[in-house]
């Protein structure tokens, strides 16, 4: 039992070798897609940073242009600079200018915001660390830009220091990054890219899983088909063995030499259920052959009727298992052949079996029991031995 269980276990393992673990593939594809998503996210951030950097460079040029415009005319007052130049520039909550002298705020966004912050210092307006770092890093007559946080909003700030009328001024242009990133064309392109990535990653994620499921389904069907074929082949082999066995041991198909009778006697001595056993002896004419004699009566004689012969003496013996005297008489009366009935003996138990056979031999004229048998090998129904014997007799008579 342990050996059979081990064999079954090995067969199952062999079948499972062709199956791909779906949970394992799910984990692998999740990791792969996660890596792709992370790379895409960083690439999108770089793309956005690139767009912002391009816009910031353009913004730097715009600031430099305003500084040049201020320097075109000398001896302007702070108010004239604000009214004639800065106030005329477009500004909103998301894009506006700041103008300061040393630490004093002169202009913020518009007149309303200017009045609000006019009494404050520049550091009071640029409250965040990133904003303070930006104004501290400005250069004279060189516009630079930096991303800063102001009022919890992300801005691109471009600014520079410049000297006018013997005094140092600071001018900055602040643009909310959402204005740049939420541009209709850029946002549309970004959404298209996101949709393409989602579809592509979905295919990358789903396609291998679908192939794994398909492979496992095919492998299971193949394994089942293989098992079915194995079972069918095993069944066919068993049927062939059974048919072969039945053919070999089917008394309707086999004919034994007379010398084989003692072997069957030994076999049935220990089988009580086989009794009564009846012997019937016939001597068929010289015109008959053993094959024809038993062949003409093949439908009459069944599996329990064992047939023996002596071709030289034209003797036929039937040993009927589980056959009473009355049944044997019926069989004897139905025998169709040119033959003489020699006698019948019935053994009702093991004790009388040998005695019944000896009486039967006496009725048959004590034929020789040294036939062509070798061990338990049986002779098939064949008349060639008898035919050769007859030919030999005829040649002797002619001489």
C-alpha cells in the first residue's frame, strides 16, 4: 500500500510539473507592473519638470525684459515705475509681480495687495524657507528661477536684483505651477499618455495570467486524456489477457491428448464442488477425424466438457464436470458422428474418481497413456497427427 501511494504521489508530481502556479504568476506580474508604474510615475514627473523648466526659462526672459524697460528711462520714482510699468502688466492670483527696495515691499500683485503688504518687509511676505532661500540667492542683473512654496501653493519664481538711481531693487515674477500643468493641451496629452499606459499595463498584467490559465487548462485536459488512455489501454490489456486465458482454458476450444487425463484427475480430486464427474468414451470410424468428430458436436459440448483423444486408435473421451449420469446420457444420445459408444462411468466423489477412470480405460481397451504430452502443455484441436498416422498405415498395407 505504501509503495502504491508513493507511485501515485510521483505521478501527481509529474502531472503538476507542467502546471504553472497562478498565485505565483499573479505575484510576479504584480511586482513587474508595479515597477513599470513606478518608472512611469518618475518619468511623468521628469516630463512635468521639463515643461516647468522650459516655462521658467521663458519667464526669466520676460523678467529681464521688464528690467530693461525700467532702465530705459532714468530718474523715475518708485511710484512711476509701479504705475507706468508694473501696473500695466497682466496679473492674477496665479501669476503676479512683486517689487521691493532693500527690505521694503513696494508692489504686490495689484493695488489692493500692495496696500496690504506695503508696511511689511520682504521677509514678512516670503514666509516659507524655500521663498527666503530664493530671495537670498538672487544676483544683480542676472535673472534666475526656482520652485518655491508660498501660502501652501507651488510657484515658479523668476527674479533678479538691479540698481536704479543709486539704489538696489528686487523684482520677481511668480507663476503657479498648476497654471502650467493644467494647460488644456498639456493636460490632454498627459491624460492620453496615462490612458495608453493603463491599457498597456493592463495587457501586460492580464495576458500572462490568461496564458497561464489556458496552459493549466490544456495541461489538465491533456493529463485527464492521458489518464483515460492509460485506463483504456489497461482495460484492453486486461480484456486481452482474459480473452487469451479464456481461449487457452476454454474447454470448448481445446483438445487434449489422452495421456493428459491423469493431470486433470489430480486437479479435480481436491474440488468437491466439481462432482459428479462423468466419463464418456467413443470410438469414431476411420472415415472420421478427431477434429471433425468434436467439431460437429462443438455446440453440444460446453465449458465443463473436457475433450481427450487418441488419433491412432480413433478414440475420443469426454470428461464432464458437474455432470450426473442422466445428463451424460442426454449428451451421449445427442452426439452426432459416425462413432461407436464404448461406455460411461460416473464418479460421485473423490474416492470413486480413479476407479471410474480405470473402468473407462477397460471399456476403451486399455489404450497407451504415453502420448505426446510434455508437462501441462495442451494440444490444440488438430487432425494432422492422425492424418500422418493414417498415411503411414496405408503405405504399410500397400507394401
